[in-house]
C-alpha cells in the first residue's frame, strides 16, 4: 500500500508544479494600443546586385513575362504580401544617384559604374518613371531617397519639382513628355542615407545643419507634400536622433534608423547564412532584444525633445547580413535564406508592434536577391524564401490595432552563455475585426505549450498558420522541393483551456474565435 500512495503523492505534486508553471499568454482585448501602421511591413529595393536588374526588372523586350519591364511572377508574389511601400533607389546607392540620368529614352541614358556595389555597369534603365510604375503595379506607396552625398540642394529640389509639379514648368513639361502627365505621388522623401557612413561620413551636428539648409528648398504642392525623413543613427547609437530632434524643425517628419543582425555580432567575419551551429541560431535571434532596447532609448530621447510625438521613427533598413555566398560577387550581398531568417523577421515584427506609437515604417533589406530577401530568382525561375512566408503569416497585422499581450512564466532558452526568452508574442485587432495572435518559439530543440487567455477567458478555438521545418537552416532552393512552407494550424479549447502547441523553432499566427 505504501508505495502506490507515495507514487500518487509524487505525481500530484508534479501535476501541481506543472499547473503552477503553466506558460500563459494573456491578451487584454479591451485595452487597445496604437495602430500597427501597415508600412511597418515596408520593403527596400536598391540598385545593388540582382536586386532590381534581373531580380525584378527584365525590360519590356525580355522573354521573361513582364509588364512594362517588371517581372510578372515577382510582382504577383509580392502583391500576395500586400507590400505597402517600397523605398528606392538606395541605400548607399542613393547618394551617388543623379535622377536626370534615369529619365527619357532608356537607350540614351548614361551608363555608369556602380562604384558602391560590385563595380558593375549601371545603365539607368530603372529610373523615376519605372519605379513609380512598379509601386503602381504593387499597389504600394513610394518612398524616394534623395542624394545628399554627391548631389546639391538644387538637384534635390528639382527632382521633387519634376515628380510633383502640377502646372506648367519646364520640369513638369519634361515629365509629361516622358510619359507621365499627372504628378507622381511621393509619400516619403529622405534627405540622404547613412550620413554617418556611406552617405558622407558626417558628424550629427554637421548633418543637422546640412538638413536644415537643404530642407529649406524642398517644396511641393501642399496636396502632394511627402513626409520628409532625416537620416538617423545606426545600431544602438541614438546620438543622431537626439541631435536632430533638438535642432531641426522645418520639413522634418521622421528620423530613419538602421540596424542589421550578424551572427558573430560584428561586421567581419559575420558568419554563414546556412550550415551553422545552434550557438549561431541563438546569437542571431537573441540580438533582436537590442533593437527593442534601442527603440525604447530612441522613444525616450524623442519624448524629451518632441513631447507632442510629432516625429516618427522609420526603421528603414533591418535584417540579417551574412558572409557573402561563396562564388558570388561580394558586392552583390547574395545570401541564403533559412528558417532562422523567418524567425528573425517575426521577432522583429513583434518588437516593432510593441513600439507602434512611434515606429510608423520599417523596411526589410532587401526585397529580391539581396540580403534578407523575400524572393530569390535565377533567370526565369523564382523561389519564395522562409522570410517571405513570415511576412505572409503576419499580413493580418497591417493596420491592426495593437493589444497588450503578456507571457507569464516564459522559459529561458539558453545555449552556452547566450540566453533569451523562449517565446515572443504579439496581439492585435485586425481591420477585419478579428483578434490575431502571433507567437514565436525560438527554442531550436524544444516545443512549448502556451495557454491562451483573452482577459480572464479561454477562447473557444483558434485558426491560422504555422511555419517550421526540421532543420534550423532549412531553406527553399530553386529546382528543389521547398523545405519551409506554412501549414494550416488550429486548436480547440478542452475543459475551458485553450493550449497553443508550438513545435521547436516555429512561428504561429492565428485568428482567435469565441
Ligand atoms: O542594404 C545594404 C546597404 O546597407 C545599404 O545600401 C546601406 O544603407 C546599408 O549600409
């Protein structure tokens, strides 16, 4: 008799301990937070490698099916993501871009050396008109990055006039002659890029003065005034945000910030995109917390200098950056894209949602064939990357209203000396009225069970999609069966409890019912 009683007591104790340690996700549906601006899901396309040429632009004469030069297959895949906005033409390239070289008959446009990216010929086939055609085809907004590095205030002001002037002027008439009668809609315009580095190696005070000077001359019709964006800091440095928000007032709506993630945590060597150990899995994913703390720091700086919250933060370059793919031109920034990148993206989204009161735009770097791309192409073939699928899962969060979501008893995921919370979650009320929840399980080897509560109640059921794979570096390669594709996911409440079961290294996005 003694033994079974002891065993029963032990199992009861275990059951109680397990109960006490329930991992819970509690969503407060009645405390709406800020709207998650759809532009948080913005993209970035630079004249870099095959990011634009080949990857998206093949020209109207190409045998690859295209609409006025833009690949039909790529545009169709991007439309599925509801791409809200595209930033162009760079990046570092923007500060060497002269807009007049990209208008008029394509055959007559000058060919230049793309000195920033790979030293290849840039034939200017994609210019202002082609870019606006792309955003029209995508149904997206345009974010144009102006050239401060090698341009002049006059060149920048004239580009804006060319794009936006309504009546009769030589530049407006030239735009008409080149095929666009009505002004283009420029939603956002940046004055320089990475002015602390490739955009001119400036000091923040010098750039702030330059910005004040140049922005004075950026004039457009009032009904077509873009939001003007100053180039801010990099990584965890918020000095630029401080200096700019203290000293600039005119034509100043937002500050951009950049932060890339390298497995080694440093610029060189960065680490491989695939074939990595678990230590490099966690080193990538755990670094997203630095973006969270940088945004908290930036928000504090802006709350001090801009208490009315007039200024927005645009995280207009982010994503993974690995050692270049062996055999590729190192200036083309070609890299593989694996399940790790999908989780990295989803963790970024959860952080951006948490800062949605100030963060109104972000742009993953980059859209096609470059860095953490959505799509990889080779000739007439394309493949959708794991990152593409992470973006696809999160589309219901575009313009959704964020809701507080707290994880109780979140386990710690640890590999060697690196640790991070195992689970990350976000919740929002979608524009369709449904409650959406997104959860990432960063643990590469252990699944997790998470009890979902909305307020004090258990929902009846959830339905959505799950993204995972067998290997940490699972990828989708051209000509091979894809290893990372979303599958349907659902769960029902049992005895008044709804448990989300998350496999190791997975993302789940669900709509909550009941
Ligand atoms: O996205 C690649 C490059 O990274 C961009 O051109 C530049 O702005 C950043 O340093």
